[in-house]
C-alpha cells in the first residue's frame, strides 16, 4: 500500500473511532440523533463540494444512482448499529461489526473486483480481522457456561454485513463513474434526511430537545463521520479495497482502549492484547 493511502486510511480510522465514541454517548436517542447526524453532516460539508472537484463527473444519472443506493445502504447500516449500541457493549458491537465487514469486503473484492493482494498483505488482513474478532468476543468468552447469544454479537454481525455491502457498492460507484468523494458523501447524507424525517414524524419535540441538549456532540459527529468516509473513498481510488477495508479497523484499537479506560469494560488485558494483534496486522499491511 502506498504511503499516501496508508495515511488516508489511518486518519479515517481515528475519525471513525471518535465519532463512534460520540454516537455511543447519545445512541439511546435513536432516530432523532440519526436525523440530526444526517442534517449536520450535510450542512457542514456541502460548502466544501465546489473546492473538491465538484461532482467529479458530468454524468448526473450515474451520480444520482450512486448516491441513492448508497443512502439506502447507509440508513440500514446506521439503524442496525444504533440498535446494537442499545443492546450490547460498545466494544462488542463495534469490534464484531468491524471484523465481519472487512472480512466480507476482502472476499468480494478478490472474487468480483479482480483484486490480487500480495501474500504478506493477505496475512496482514487475516491478522487484523482475527484481532478485531477477538476483541468482539471478549464479553462472550467472559460469561462462562451456557448463556444466550449475546445481542451485541448478533447486531455486530448484521452491521458487518451492512458495512461490506455499502463498502463494495461505494467503491464501485466512485471508481467506475469517477465520482468526487466529498460530493458523493454529501449526496448520500442529504438523501438520508427524508428517511430519518419519516422515522421521527411523530417525535419532533424529541428531535428539537436533543438538538438543544446535544448540539456540540451533533456538530462533532457532522464533522467526523463524513470525514472518516471521505478519506476512505479517497484511499479506495488509489489502493485495493481488500487492503483499505481491513486497515481502517485500527479504529477498533482506539475504541477498545476507550472502553477499558473510560467505560471500565470487563477483561482489559484481553482487550488490549487483542488490540495489539490488530497492530501487528497493520504493520504487515504497511510493508
């Protein structure tokens, strides 16, 4: 992987971990938070579009198709992710999702996009995914004996499938139609607003109350959530999806450390050890 692509994806991981920590703090608000997130993301970034290549293409039909499908996929992703945060621990949901997503993305990229990563890179991919899954299984392994399936793992797996689907679609759209990442992201967030408006149609008081109480977190989300994916979309244009998708999961290390230090989640040694496995995989990807 080129140094530029590595820096882009690493920056995306930091931004992604940060907004997930912010989202976890107010995730119980559900649809009202998602509505504000889409509105804030659009408002913050729409003014940047003219300075970042515009739409990137004159084919408006292709641009429209790309953002419409992406918006639907991202709505599904956010809905499942937020439900997972309500049902399970932050580290369990986040790490399980971030392990499943790149695993599926790598398979699809190799089978259908024709990508052929090197052996060392594939070992790095496998190492990253193994470490991420290990973090996600911490709470499951700490219970001992028979217990019902952890809902955090269930929703983490569903979120991972959603991640793989939108990652492959977005990579295809940006590459095939030469779409500008910022415009693509803004179009996607803008089209999410009607979905969330329908979801909160009987809860507008809750929406305004959340906006007044949590506007700082909403603004941070509006900056960091699109930024994290804009960096990924830019990296996808110069590096294989099979490498970009797993490398961005360094964010799991940051979220895991947050869970240990701030949230006092269980088995800190296991979480930190698994995070180090992710770091080893990252080093292999950087070779």
